C-alpha cells in the first residue's frame, strides 16, 4: 500500500451522502461508481458511496456535511490511501505537549519555534499535523482543538486552532519529567493508546538505571557500557575509585547534566570533587572520601545515594586540553530503519564536569576533531561511532514498551579509540543543530519526524 498526494475540496453542490472522486483516481484505485466505501480521517469514520467526478487530476470532493462528520481540518492537498474499500485521508499527526500560553502568536511559548520546525520540515508530505495538550482533547465528541501552523497571505506562517480528529500517530514532546508525571497527561496518553489505538512514539523519559540494565546485560551492547552501580555504598565508591581513579555520581533520573559530581583519586593528594553550581564550576579537595561524601551527601547512609548511581570515569579524547564527547542524534526513517542524522562533538568548558553547552561546553566540527586526534584512522572511528549507536538503538528498542523514532546518545571515545555509551535521551535537545556545520542535518532531523509518522500510520 502506498498513499498519494491528492487535492481535496469541499463543495456545497456535492451530494450529502456521497464522495466525489476524479476519474483518474477511480481508475487508479479500481473504484466503481456508486459503490459503498468507508472513509477515514484520524479516528473519524463514515460509510458513504462513491460518485465519479468529471474533474481532472487527482481530486476528492466532500460535501460540507461529510467534511463535518469526518472533522476534516481543512481542504487542500493531503495524502490518500485506498485499500479494502476503505479510503484513508491524512495521516493525522498530533504532537503532544504541555504549557499552552493562550498567546496565538506563540501558543506554546519558546517551544513554538521547535514545533514549527517539525511542521515546516514535513509540509511537503502533506499530513494534517497539529500540536495539542491534554486539555484540548474533547473525549465526549472524540475531537481535538489542535494548533496548526499554516501559510498566511504575506508568505509567512501563522498559528491557527482547528477542530480535528484524534491523531493516527502521536509524537510525545512533553517537556520534562514533572509535566509528564501529571495524572491528566498520563491519562491522556493511556486513553489515546487504548481507546483510539493511536500509535505513540518516544513516550516517557528514560531512567538511567533501567537503560543500564537493558544494555549492560545484553551480549551485543554490554561492551559499550561503563561499570555502573545504583544506590552505591561508600565502600563501592571507594573500590571504583581504586580501580578507575575517576568516577561520576549521577542522579538516576536526571537530565541536562544537573546534579552530576566527578570525583578523582590521587594516592598522594587525596580526593577531588568537581561539580557545577549556579554559574560556576566548583573544585574541592578532601583528605578522605568519607569527609567528601559527608560534606555533599550527608551522613544518612540509607538515603544519601538512594537516587544516585556511580559510573566508571572514562579518559576521553581531548580538544585543546578539554575532554570531548559526542551527541549522536538518530531517527527512524520512512522505512523504519535507524539513521544517524548528526554527530555533534562537544568539548567541555574549562573545569567543567560535563560537555553541556549550558555549563560552558562548545560544539566543534566532528571531522576536524577526529582527524586531529586519530589522523588516518579518523573515518574508521566515525564509522565505529555510527555502527555502535545503531546497534545500541536496536537492542534498546527490543526492550522498551512502545516504538521509538528519535534518540540522542551521549557517546565517548577513549584515547585508544574505544567507543563508550554514557547516556540515551528519548527527547533529545537540538542545540547541536545551531552549529553552522549541522544546520542542514537539523532540517533533515525534523523531516524524519513526519517520515516516521507516515510509516507508523501505514501511509508508506
């Protein structure tokens, strides 16, 4: 089955209980004049009859009554798929989020631009794509008052709210863990999935420990995972430091590099703890690990590391004496295969625990960095990063409840060229695409969202 782009119209002279289809489409689909078919738009379904139209090209005409029954958002170009006497129009794609502002110019605040980039990138595929929050769902009438971004008369884009069917596919972009844990958000996701059979991808933020368990115990991915323990005792931390000389303490459910401590051990000099606080990078030295732990984590042994994990530190390659890791941004394409869209090299800020841009990190061109560090082996290292990322994505998806369409991986390469996985993000940021060398990759990344939705909705 393959959908085609058609021109849809609404005309008052169209018979109320029929849908008019152009001769070219009738022949292409094998439709018979007067036959009864089912028409679907999102979750809306109508049984009607086919009337052959005299218009040229690939056109479908609805009566106002039929368009209303189907909650057709607007006429114009869209995709159509005909199989088993069913005509499916769309697909209807919903981007679920929170934080509606009530401002028509920026209905979702600063993230309106992000959603606009997704809509623009997929516009050529002609889906119905809207952004919505749980409060915009009318469960009784099974409709959504979704926000579309459509061209205006001056050639720009404007946001407009239109009554729409439930989506065929939901791209979950709830901004943070706190919002996602809200009962009405969880209820909305469950009802869309269970009562409407909407296909929801990238639902939920990842828990670091759960991801570690999935990947460290799998024979294909275990080689990429640093030694890691959840809720460690001080004895475990001490053993890790004696073995690796450097460890990280990370919140098991954190993101954006918040709350991370790096501890290094020098037999003659003691224990050094580095972390980011406010706008500063802090470095403190302690004579004993016990004093360090008590200073930052308190004396309650049963509680202080309850939400933390300890991870082996890796001696990463460096750029101008600053450690570098890689943000690997990945997508499923229209055939459902994983693709590495971009590799952003992130150099840590001076004295920084992480390479996050918000703490002083910077993006540098990956090809230049790899050539500088690995010389003639640069292309081999780049291929190793890509192949490792795709393998890890496949292993993870086999163990996750629900489809994945986008991932951001934080990957490191040590001085010997070995690839390590530090973290996987289900809702990766897009800051790497601000770098001039990655802007085109950013556009391709946004386009893959629509491509994968078409795949999930069976339109390609």
